[in-house]
């Protein structure tokens, strides 16, 4: 990669490995770990005899790609055509958005939201796009929207094809399931390196990385909807002599419409988050503004670009969610505006707004109607740093809190995990997985951990695991406490809802900037960003689980004189156990994602390896670290999510 994309322009320097010391699939950080003690069969270091060196084969692959990228027919006549098609598609959508102008785009967004959910969401959509213009982010917003449109369409098509195959064939479903698991756990940064090697830096690589990241939810939910079709309906259709295609088009797909729209919703959200991360390889748009702000620790600029991303996410999420709720419901509104008549009216109003804006010369948002928020936000940030970073009575300041958290929590955890014999870690993982699942769950978790050792990144993986455990513990303590209050108070839940919406849709990069300003560089700010990112999901799931407890059980407990605390401990928590375990599982997945991105701010371990591989174009380092993260995520998923069989036994 060019020097401009190397993380050395961020908060730490990524050194190139010396020529005399070839890397073996792990970063310099893992080399430090490995130099501290030789691998012993009974020690805490994974035995060197059980490791596999993948640096040679992956290095050969990298060299072959670089040498043949401009001459081999595979690149000229296959990948080259894909790249050109992506560029032309994104450029075409962007030109259409520019032709509509800010007035046309705003009215179009409001009209689509109106047809999907009603007038209230239409007003929300219109105000959201107007705010994007007021913040001076209209052109970057259109660039991101163009890239998003192409990426989402490609993701939906790919996800539908894979979902159709998996939904109609048990064999394909069994084959695709581990592939989709891997794609969803693999960190976003790990997608970027092979894409850059093949397609180079720019829009094609960004779009294709987004497609690979966002297609699995569509594939999963499509397969789920098709496989969950009502057996009675399918039997009735078959008895009428319908062919396989007729059964698919007239029964399976209509019955799976809600799952398909939910898949579209999840694909849009994941594509939007990936579009920001893809700015590292030249995606442009709002993500590039966020990334540049991250490079200069400019909180104001990051917030100015982050707010439009949040608004886009909220509008797209609410629109697709409302469309899913309306499926099968009775049509509302005036009869003249239902069906195709309403869409015709929406198209006519959009065209009129676009023509009016073009006549008035307002295709791009006027510069004199923008509001600069970067200055005031940075002033507030500077005040917080000056007054909170150090010198606070009793606690000392955020810098002292970060230091104490690192020395009192992160370091002991890392020391304990790296000091345990490797075989004892496997036994602990097996015991945890067996407790919550079956022997297959335990075998999968143990094999995932063993694969980490075979890849030669045992020590940095234990470091990453220590950060995940610490951040998850903090997340659960705070999240469960807030969720208990929200479950008891509807007013508190209503107050929290917009806050959780904002925090859940804010790009991961944005969280890194304020925590670095307040906590400095290191593992503590990465853990703090992970906590903030994972909290909304934990609070939402836990609150929903506690509120969903059977009212009869709660009334029975109250009639027996149970106090609110006893009701919580003895009724709500036991009955909401599946939701609580799901909250723990989601906390682990979300924390792991941000801890890896924390490699940009000095969290080290596997995050450092992934960032190093992307910065230096080192396929071996990046992919080996990415594979280790997949294994770590798979293990954590298995030890935090009960299997269906165990859930049935407990019920």
C-alpha cells in the first residue's frame, strides 16, 4: 500500500520487518512473546513442533498476484471486467443523484419512506437529508449513497442466490453454513488485504469488500425463510401439481417475504458500516472524512461526518423495518394513493422537485447554508481533555483510570492466560462449551483453539482474548444494570431509545477518536471503545428479555410477597436466561470486532497483526491473524451461546 494508507500516520508507528528476519505468519508482537520462553509441551507457550509455517505459501501467492496482476488473462478478462463494471455502476448512480439535485434526492427519500411507513418517517427522512446538507456533507453523502446502492444490490443478488441454493438443498446448506460463519466472524480489515492485492486501491476494491462482508446475512435469512416455509401450504401446492419453479415462486418466496426484508435490512446496515472501513482503501465519501479525522484526532470533523452516517442508517433501517411490518397487513390511507397510484405520485413529485431545483441552480447544496460544528465540538473536547485527562480529585483523571485498568485488569489477565499451560486452556474451553452445549459444541471450540496454536499465534491470541474478556465484563456489568432499570421504567426506556439508536449506528472508527483523546494510546482506549460499541445491543436484548417474562409468573411472585429484588433474581433472570445468554454472545462478538480495530490505536496482539498486514501488503501476517480471529470468535460463540438441544433439555 502507499505510505498514505499506512497506520503510521495514526497513533503509532508500524515498523517494517527487517529483511534478515522473515515473518512466520505472526507480527513482531508475537515474536516478542515467543522470545520470552521456548515452546514446551507442558508450558504456557504452544509447542513449536505443533505449528505450521504458512508464510512461504502465502508469500508465494502474494508474489504471483503482484507479478501477474497486469498481464495474466484472469486479471485482464475476469477481474478487470468486474472492476470496470463496478466503477461504471457507482459512477452512474452518483451521476443520477447529482442530476436529481439535493431537492430531488430529499423528496425521493421522503417519498419512499412515506410509501413504506407513513408521513412521520417521511418527515424524518427529509430532515435527515437536509441535516446532511447543513453539515456541509452533501457531496460525501451522495458518494457514500452511490457506493452503498451498488454494494447493497450486489450483496442482495449474491445473498439471494446463495440463500436459494441453501434453502432448497440440505447438502448446500451444510456446506455453506461454516463458510457463512467464517465470513461473518472474519474482521473487516482482513477482507481488505486480498481485495487490494487483486483490485488495487479505489472504488472497485471497496465495493467488493463490502459485498463479501454484507452478503452473508441475506444468504442466511433467505435460507431460513425458505426452509421454514409452512409444511401444510407446501403440501397443498404440491398436491395441486405445481412444478418446482411454481412452488418456489408462488409459495416459498411469498411465505419468506419477512425474512427477505429482514435480510435486506441487515445487509444495508452491514454495508454501511463496511463502507466506512473501506475508506482505508480509497472508498471516498463519508468514510474517508471519518478516516482522515481519525488520522488527525479531529473529533469535530469525525462527528460532522459521523452524523450523516447515523442518519442514513436510521432512515434505511426504519424504512426497511416498516416495509417488513406492512407485509400481509391491511392497506391504509386513501384508496386513490394505494398500490401503483401512490408510487406514481411519489415519482411525479420527485421529478418536479428535481426540475425545480435544476432550474433554480441548486443541484449541489449551497455552501452558504452550511453549519460548521467541528470548531465548537473540538473546543468542548479540548475542555474535557484539559479538565478530565488528569488532575481530577480522588480518581486522578481518565489517563490514570486507563493506567490502572491496564495494570490492574488487562496485564494480570494477559499474564494469567499466557502463563497457563496450553493444554489447560483447551480443557477449560472444552468444559465451558460442554456446560452450555453438547459434545459437538465442545469439540468445535477445542478445535478452534487448537487451530490458533497451529497457526503460530497463540500468545497474541491470548492477549486479544484477555482484552475481550475484560471489555465484555465491563460491558455486561454496565449493560445489565442499565437494562434492569429500563425494564422497570418505561420512561427510562423511552429516554434511552434514541441514545441507543445513535450509538448502535455510529461507525466503529468514530468511537476510537474521543477515547484516544481522553484515555491516550494503548489497550485501554481500545477496550473503552469496544464497551461503548457493544453496550446498546446488550441493553436492548436484556431489556427485551426481562420485559418478555410471563406476566402470570410475575403476578404470582408479587402475590407471594416477593420484593422487587427477589422478583428479579428468582423469576425474571431465570426465565429470561436465553435472552441474557444472547446478550452475552452479542457482547462478545461486538467487543471482538472493535478490539481488532483497536490495533489502529495501539491495542497490539492480533489487531496489530491485521493492521500491519494491511499497511505492509503482507498477506501472510494479515490472513493468519484474520484466521486466528475467526477461530477465536468461533470459540467464544460456542462457549456463550447454548445449542438448541441443550435449550430443549432445560425447557
